[in-house]
C-alpha cells in the first residue's frame, strides 16, 4: 500500500512517517504542497493520501482528484462513511485522508487511526513547546519587574515577588500582567534598569 | 443563557455580515454567541459543516448545491436560508497579459463582451495557454469566468488552464509565476494589484449585475431541528447586513475585517470593495463601482429559488451534472425562501411576494410585488443580455453555444 503524506510541516510529516514505518508500512512518501506537487502526486499513484485538514492546498488536491486522468479510480475522503466516531476523531485531530476506491476498509482503518494518534501527539508536543516558551518569556518579565522593585524600593527578592503577587490578586490580574505594567511605567518614567 | 453557534468562514471581505453580527452585538441581542471558525480551504469548511463540527458556514452558493447533489465528496442535504452578499468578485491578470486588452481600464470594465473577445485574441499572442486561478470548481467565480470566456467562443476546459487554489494563496502564486491571473473574492484581487502583480480585467458586477455569491449554509436536518435558533440568527444577520451596507460604516467595517482573526489584510485594501471604489491598476485613480458588493439593500439576502436553479443550469452546461427534473428540484430546494420569510416576518424588511423570478430581466431599478413595504430590485442583467427563466431550463441550456 503506497501512502503519500502531503504536509507543510517537515516535523509533523516525519513524526507520522516514523509511526507508519514502525507499524510495518514501508512505501511512504512525503510531498510538500508547493509548486507542482499535483504532478508529482499523479506520478506516484498513491493508494492513500494523508493531508493536514488545515492546509490551504486541500482544494487544489481535491480538484486534481476530480480531473486527473492518471488516477483512474475515484478517490473518496474516508473509506467508511458509516464510521462516525472515526471521522470525528480524524477531523478533531486535523487529519484528512483520501483513499482510492476498492481498498478494503480493514486495510485503511489502522493507517487512519495511526495518523490520528500521531497528529494528536504532534499537536500536544507543539502546545507543550508553546507553553514552555511562554513560561520562559513570562519568567523573564517577572524577573525584570522584581529587580526594578528591589532597586527602587530596596526590597528583598522575596518581598518584591510578594508585592507583585498581592497587587495581582487585588487587581484580579496575572502576575505577569502586573509585572509588564510595572516595566512599562518604569520605562516611561526613565527609571529603566 | 445564550446558544453557542459555530460558523465556519474563509478570510474574505464577504464574511462582513457574520463578523459584524458578532462584533457589534447583533447576535448577542438575539441570545446567540457566534463562534466564528476561520478555515483556509473550502474543502475543510465543507467537511466541518457536513461532519457536524460547525452548525453553519459561509459557503460558496454553487458548493452548497454541489454538496447536496453529491458532487463534492460526502453528499449531504444542505440548506441556505440567507444570502450573505451579492457581487464582490474581480478577475485580474498579470500586466504583461493585459497589454493585449483595451488599455483604458474604465472602458475595458464597461464592455465585458469586447474584453472577452480581446481576451480570446490575446490567447493567440500568449506563447502558451493562460493559467487562471479559480478558488474552487464549484465557486460563483469559476462559473462566472466560464460564462464570460464562453461568450467569446473560448472553451474554458480546452483553451485556458483553470487552476484551483484558495484565495489566500493567489497573490503568492502570481508572484511565483504559477498563474497568469485569477478570479477571487476581495480583497485578494486588490492585494495583487497593490503588489504590482496584476490589473483588473473584469468585475463580477459587470458580468452579472446581481451575482449570487456567499450563502449561509446549514445541514438541512439541523436547520429543521432548530427553527427557533435559526430564526434568531437570521434576524441578527439582517440587522448586521443593514449596518454593513451603510456607507457611514464602511471605514469601521474595513478596520474590523482587517483584524488577524478575520481577513488579516490592510484596511485600505478591504475598503475599496466596500466603498465601491476599486483601484484597477497600480497608481491609477479608483474606478467608481457603487454596486461592487451588496449586503442588505434590494432584499439582497433573500434566497431566490431561481438563483439556485441558475447555478444548477451552469453545472449542467459544463457537464458537471446530468439534467433531469428530480435533480433540478433538489438543487432548487437548497435555497430556502420559506425559512427567510418565517424568520424575518416581523422584522419590517420588505419581503418579496414570490420565490422565483426571471434572472437577468431587470435593466433599471424596478418596484416589485412585496408582502410588506416597498421593494425595488436593482438591475440584474447578464452582460450578454440572456434572460434565465427558471420554468424553462431546457430552452435556456439549448440556447448556449455548441455543447460538448
């Protein structure tokens, strides 16, 4: 079974490809949706095409599936329309799949399930990465606000943090928001550190 | 407690009515929290609607018909009780190609038939088939482009290459030389002109003066099961549409749509289509086109069944579906004037008395029969003067140039 992954994100495609190889599929190709990707895809004659649901190039791909003479057999999205849970999971995970007519659903389902799991894992990885980045940026802001308080009001680091925290609680704001406001005010007053 | 309604859209100027219903509180007044879901392809918008991830979608009118007829992946009966706008498309081509056309742009746009013939001649001068981007096989744009090309004897499937790509990728594709021009909703034509990559060749409004564009589509079963929510949403949209049509609001509307959550393009670019003043070529004064895009006036939002049938007639014409009475009836039933009437019965809006009309028969503003108030329909002529009688589809189809 030849599987083609169309994906902009090299990392996500690799994560998916590794998963498929581990599961014993070995005829896997990654095609980025750029330039003449449609012609490349036609030459490959895939059985299954996996694509990110969020890719703007889905309309281009579907048009090719409609008009291509090279792909004689019709290709449908999702192989078993009766499997609502599977389709829901795929859309939630952001997977779209095109499958050539005649491929048995038992053969396709594991591929799709694996794609859903890998897409979800990739999304989790991304959001953890984003969270980690945000946390780091927040910590830098809070650190800067603390040192402004320590310098200007001769507070210990612990007291500076306690002051930020109680101000945040009183105003119903996040500590990082109060810290940012303090930095802005301090910059405006020319008291930057 | 308000109902949460998820509605999918694409970053285009004609998301205006939905965006305003949410941002100016019209939806909230009706107890609806509008959750607008931005998508980047029509395929994904369609899938989200068909598989129930959203309840409604800002959809290309022909795509709603095509999904219902089973022509675009998983078939599903869709229902469109409300048109979000008419007009708003523009065909732009690279300046190199446009050299072969009438150089005076105002004159070029006023004479679509002449321009179509110039275009046909220009194909011979071009060293290869021109590649024209369209946003979808089942788009108003593609149908209008085909109609216009064919009027000058150009076979859109043989003499040019139509390449499908989403609106947001059109400008990059022009820059990369992958396409020679494209037809799309605003602000994408204006964006290509602003970048010096293209100039206007035709304006949708000059091809069909009141061209059906985006509709609000639901799954039919969901629409039937939630009449009260649908009615409240339509009332909110009707008020939002009136707000959008008011010239005094166009600047604020352009700023609202420029937000990254919506169109994410500069407000000045978006303003052109709203105010009907399009810069058709970089560095030239804008061309006045007061009907470039309509949201509310002339009962714009009313889903005339004859318009669904006109779309159907074009799908038949290009061999995308075979004609029979039963299929035609299913296509017509996608547009739901009955729901529009039910929802807006007490709104004070003028309400057309009929559900079908001749399309392309009005050449000057014309008062028509309405259940309430005064309704004046704007001119809705096709540039070639053809008139579509929904009762006589076969005659209409027979009248077109040699069929394949």
